[in-house]
């Protein structure tokens, strides 16, 4: 469902951008595309709203949604802000060992593949939930990589060691 909704929201946003370029000749199409984009209510909006209702993620379904959302790492309009809030609430949540393992996988993937606005939140989360095995993985990335991966691994390690 998260992937499907990401596609829908990105298509609606693309429609706004493509009709914007022609708005001088066809303002009605652009206005309709804007209206569709702004009025769209996604089925995942309810799950996202639940996240904002409490400082910790105590509901099992909500916690599962957050972990899945962060694992998938969808990219759509304002998704970075949503991820930042999810990450912030994870810090205040008691997790099972399996959930903690999933979080550490998310943190590893963030270092490997994600350099987006929420990356520093991932680093702060690593300080609270990072395991010894995550430290070893990050040290390996620093030792064997260059560029952005190495920089992200060093940054996350610096948060974990403060």
C-alpha cells in the first residue's frame, strides 16, 4: 500500500508540474491538477495521523507501519518531514529485539543509500538504538569506502560516540 500510494502522490505532483509549464495557454488544466493534488486523501494519511497523536509509538500496528515505512523509504512530497517525525518518536519507543534489529538495518541502509534531509535524525536514532554490530558495520564502511557512504558512516559514528 505504501508503494502504491507513493506512486499515486508522485503522479499527482508530476501532473501539477507538467500542467504548470502550459498554464499560460491552459490554466484550467493546471488548476484541476492543483485541486486534485491538494484534495487527495491517501489511505496512509490515517496511519500517519496516528503517529502524531502520541510521543511514543505504543500501538503495535502504528509501530509496524513506521518500521515498514522507514524500510521502504518512500519518496513523495513532504515524505522527509514525515520520516523525521517517525524517527523522533522511535527514540521514545520500547522495542523488541526483532524490532531493534530492523531499526539497525534501516540505519545501515540510511548510511548506504540515503543522504536526504532526515539523515541527521537517523544519526540521532543510532545514538539511542545502535548496536555493537552496527558500529562494526559502520567502521567497515569507513575503512572500505570513499565519498558519500564513508562520510555518512563517519557522521553516524560520531553521533554514536558522543
